[in-house]
């Protein structure tokens, strides 16, 4: 039986697959409040010609609309790939408490791989790494392998 983290990450993976079907890098994210998904996002950078069209940013904006405010205290974000520097900044600014991600991003990851945004003494976030990580990683590897061939 899947855990709640796996259930939420499964929803993020569905969004990642949808992004891939639209020609986007397959990354998906959901924001959860009181055990309910209140924000959904997938990469939309190519379709929207918008550098900020990352799954995390889109999920955060959707959650903000749902709650009617920009602060997301008490919420968690589930994302298939370790957030980049821009997304980690948005997560921090929106006051998300919990960050759960699947695959590490050794090149651009800003949580544990490259930039370590939440390592400072005053960081209050709970970070969980590797939930559905193999599936998220395989999705990305397959996408880029197809692009190269």
C-alpha cells in the first residue's frame, strides 16, 4: 500500500508525463495543505515561452489562487525533480514548510545537489528526498535519450 508521500508524488508524476506529452521536460509538482492537493503544476516553459514556467512555480501559483494569499505556511510541495535555484527561492519566499522530491538534479539542484539553499541556520523546512525517485529519474532519462536520438 502506498504511503501518502507516494500518493502525492504519483500525482506529480502524472503531471510530469502530461508535460512530456506537450514537449516539455517531464517535471510535475503538487502543493498539499491539510492532506489535500491545492496546487498542481507542470513544466510549461516551451509552450508559454516563459522562463518561469517551471512545475514548482506553476503549482505554487495554483495553490496561492486556491488559498487567496501568497503565503503557503503549513503546506508541502511534492516535485518529481529537485528544485532549481529559482524554484527553491520561490519555495522559500512562499514559506512552504515541507519539500519532497523524487530525483536529484546534480547539475542545477538547489536543495542538496549544487546550491544548498536551505542549509543556513535559520532554515525551517523539512526535506524528504527520493520519494518515487527511480520512476522520476527514469522518466527524465528516457525523455533526454529520445531527444538525443
